[in-house]
C-alpha cells in the first residue's frame, strides 16, 4: 500500500512540474498576432515612386517617403504588388533596423513578379495589418 501512495505522489508531482513548465512556455511564447499588436499605427500614409525598372526577372522600386513619419522595419512598412486590383500577397520588407526618414528613398526588390498577358500590376505600400497607402502606381514591365 505504501508503494502505491508513493507512486501517486510522484505522479502528481510529475504532472504538476510539467504543467507549470508548460504554462511558462505558453506565457513566454509571443505569437505573430501578439507582435502585430505592438505595431504603432501611422497616421499619415504617403509616398512617391521616384523610379522603377524591370530587368526581366527583378522589379526594382525606389519609393520616397513623402509623409511626416519614419518608416521602419519594426512598424512593418512594406511594399507589395497588386495584380488586377488584388493584393498578390508578395511582400518586400525594409531590412531589420532600417528606417526611412521623411524625404528619404527606400529601394525594394521584387523577384519573379512579371504578370501574365492582360494583367495589370500596381505598386502599393502598406503598414501590415494596419492600412494600405492610398497611392497605386502602375508598373511598367517594358
């Protein structure tokens, strides 16, 4: 009888220890949705594409920050391409630690983005999970 009580006590301790460790792991884990909640929403979404070129494989976009806000990697300012008026899901991010001050230009490189015949393509900037910038710049693949 004594051994069965000892086994029960050990089993309860085992479950308690792993339960606490599991709770610590869950509480310490930050998911993508938690990280998105930390994004500071910008109040001004303005930019100008000052140059773009396509070399047959890569679309290079030079976007000027014409807002009064700093674009940063941490605030998830990104460049995307719309095909036929729909977000393609392609994202080009700023580099970690990179910031683009008002008046500065950022370069974005998109690979394998040439649309099919009769598709329209537009460059669009966004702050991920917050808003798209209002400007939609037609892409010139010629």
